[in-house]
């Protein structure tokens, strides 16, 4: 079967992961017995593209986020390369070859925009923490997949969501992270006077920034695990 879009491929992937037949999934979606397997087959092949409300319904049946289904088509290297190129244009991504392996720096650091860097580091550190926990046997593959396929989960804190700019994301952190914004203002005040800042002040600002960055990454990872555990115990 030729799959024409990545949504269809993802639907097929999760259907098989849940051991559903096309007919069974079609019935769960409310299609008649005569058309249920045909409609799902059309979604998976790309002959039909489900509207977003249907995509949400499918995702709900799989217990995943709709975002896990609605991703760019990455079936071919040309498509993947253009995604990388777009990331390079917008986020300053860089490609490097180290010891025979290729590595992609996801996003450049913005020296004057600590909030942007803080958000990037927080979400990527969360991924590092979860992947490391999987490798060390602290969580199961099922727990890791549940986190991936439901990312970002919106619990009480609602700290990271899609389709929002970085200011909205930072503003939605728990109250303790307001200190990051206060710190940014102090840095701006220290440089706004257009005069040299002494070395001690620079060192203090650097140390405070690194500590804030570390705490945010650590706390977000702990919050994510706590929320995931609470949801699984419902």
C-alpha cells in the first residue's frame, strides 16, 4: 500500500500498536459495518485526510495527543532535508560531523534572549531526562512512549503548549519561574546604562543564570513525572 501522507502512516502505526484491525477501528469511530474498514484504509493510504475533529477522535481512542498523528511527512530524505533547512533558517540549526557521525544542533543560543534559551533548554532537558531514565531502567518503554505520544501533557501547570510564542510559554510557568523573568530584567538593567559592568557582577549574573537554567530543567522534568504518575493512577 502506498502511503501518501504522514498522518495516514501514523494512524496505521498506532492502530497496529494497539492491535486494532481497520474494521474494528472504523467501528469505534462510528462508521457503518459496510464502510468502516474502507474509511480507515482510506485514511491510512492518504486517499482521505481526516479533519481535525476526527483526528482528535482517533487520537483519543489511541490515548495519545492529536499532535502525535499530525506531523510533517518525513518518509523521504528530501522531505527531511527541507525540514532541517527550515529549522536552519528559523532557529539557526547547524549540522556537524563528529567521529564519523552526523549531529544536528537544534537551535542556536540567543545571548540577549534568555527566555528563548530557557524554554529550549527546559524542553530538551526533559527529553534528555526521560531518555536517560529509559536507558537506566528507571522507566519502562511503555512509560517512555506514553510520555512521547502525549507530549506536551497539559496538567495543572500547563507550562508548555504548542502554537504559542516563547513569551506566552514562559509566562505560563508555575509562579516560581517568574524569577527567570525578573532576572532577565536585572540583566537588561545592568547593560542598559551602556557602560562597562565589573567582572564580579558579570560572574554573579552568569552563575545566577546557570542556576536558574538548571532548576527549570530539573523542576520541569520532576513535574512531568509527577503529572504522568497521577494520570496513570486515575
